[in-house]
C-alpha cells in the first residue's frame, strides 16, 4: 500500500511559545518518518501563505499537521496566516454585532493581552488579505496544535470537506519550567499522532489521548500549574468531522 503523505507546518520564533511547540512537532515528524510515511515539513520563516498553499495543492496530503499559533479564522505561520477562511465585506456587514465582536477579538477575556496573536497585516482580523484556502484541505485529516482555530476555522474546514479536524476552541495552555513540564504536554499530541499513524481511527486516537491526559491531571491534581492547564486544554479540545476516519 502506498504511504500516505503528511504535510507539517512548524513555525519557530525566538522568545515565543513556538520554541517549545516546535520541539513537539519535530517529535511527530521523526515518528512519522520512522514509520515510513512521506512527510513534508515547512519550517520557520518558510511557513508563509504562498508556500503552504502551493504545498497543499502539490502534495494533496492525507494528513495536515500545524503546530504553532492559531486564531478563530486562521492558523498562523511565522509571520502571516497560512490557512484561512476569509470573510467578505458583505458577510461582515450582515453579521450580528455579537458575532462580529467575537470574531474580531480572538483573545478577548483571555488575560493574555491583545498582541498574543498579532502578526503582519493584522491577520487575526477577519478582513484578512489572503484568500480563503481552507477548502484545499478537502479529504484531509487536519490536526492543529494551536489556540482557537477549531471554534471557526475547524467548522469551516469540515464544511468544505475536510475529513476530520482536531483543534482547540480557546487558548492552548502549557507551563514552561526547568523540569521541562512543557514536553509532557507535547507528548499527549505525539501519542495522538502515533495511534493515528498506526491505523487507529481519529476518534479512537483522540479518546486515548483524552484518557492519557485525564490520568495526568489526576496524578498532578495537587500541582496547580500542571493540573489546571491540562484540565483547561481537556475542556477546550475538539474533534470535528468523521471520528471513524483512518489515515487510509
């Protein structure tokens, strides 16, 4: 059987959360390569809208994995959105104020400050300069390890024909400390991908990840900076689309 193609986007910026999430991504990359998959990785400053759009069109990946920043209507590369669902002026004009306010404040009430997702050209605003390209992920298993994106982009992806979409409806949280606790949070996602790559359905792999995380929360219930972010992620993670889908 011909090996499925996996496309990964791995931004990595200095003094940024992506210095840690890129470590997780490289773990997934090495795992997939060791299992014989055809893996294409776009890293660092190469994670641009044009590069990612062309790669999706060229390789037609069965699995698309993004590990980095995200917003409600975009996932973000090093300096710009790379997968987006653009809103037209007419759509924005006809939106109820509540939804418009929700879309245009991706980190409202998060306590993390207004610049947490700001990139060139204000790409976290729905008036994105780049055209919609999420429809190119039709028939793809999409795994996003990033804040916010399942809340809007994930639903759009599935509506456009993506087979499944795993992401977070709000912030993705993890601690960073000298014990490298952040790597344990990455291990949950590596394990998710391991089981998908070994043939589990996305739903079964997702449930195994949730159980693994639940055990971690219970084991660390007395350590707030470990248990609380894990519990938050547990509640904000979503699997959309066909839970019975497999990589083949």
